[in-house]
C-alpha cells in the first residue's frame, strides 16, 4: 500500500506513528487531568483516537499549557 521510497508516504507513516504514541499517552495519563468530568469515561476514549492522531501537535501544546496552569 505504501511505498517506502515515496517521501509523502513515509511522512504520513511517521506522523501517524507519533500520533499513536501521543494519543496513547494522552488517553492514559493526561485525559483525566485535562477534563476532570471525563474521569472513568472509558467508552469515549477510543472515539478520540483518530482526532488525536491527526492533531497531535495541538494536543501536546494544549496538554503542556494546561499542565503548567495547574501548578
């Protein structure tokens, strides 16, 4: 499906790989801190994965900002 010699395909795979790592970390460690009302809302978390994978730079940025505000 993806050709390893196509730079766009490689870029998309790298972007998605980083996004999956960020999404997993955010859903395991950051989601409850960012939104306390979502505590134990485990059925909603898989629905957030596609958006988190796509928008992972914004997720990291907001996570850092909101974590610094809590201190």
